[in-house]
């Protein structure tokens, strides 16, 4: 993987702004549903592997 060089004639400015209450709620809801999906995937995989004895 290589580095990307910035063009010399272009300056990038980022203006951080505080999140609105609506944006905070949207992010929070997304994280909550994503965690629930991951939790369901982890629990559904349990018990699928069996140990074989020789």
C-alpha cells in the first residue's frame, strides 16, 4: 500500500461543526442496531463446530 501525495496547488480545509441532536440520535441508533446485528451473528455461530476424537 502506498502513500497518496497531495497536489501542491491545493489546500484542504476542514471546518468541524458540532452535531445537531438529530444527527447524534441517528448515529446512536445506527451503532445500537449494528451491535445487535453483530451479537446475533456471534450467538448463531456457537455450536456449529464439533470436536472429533480419534
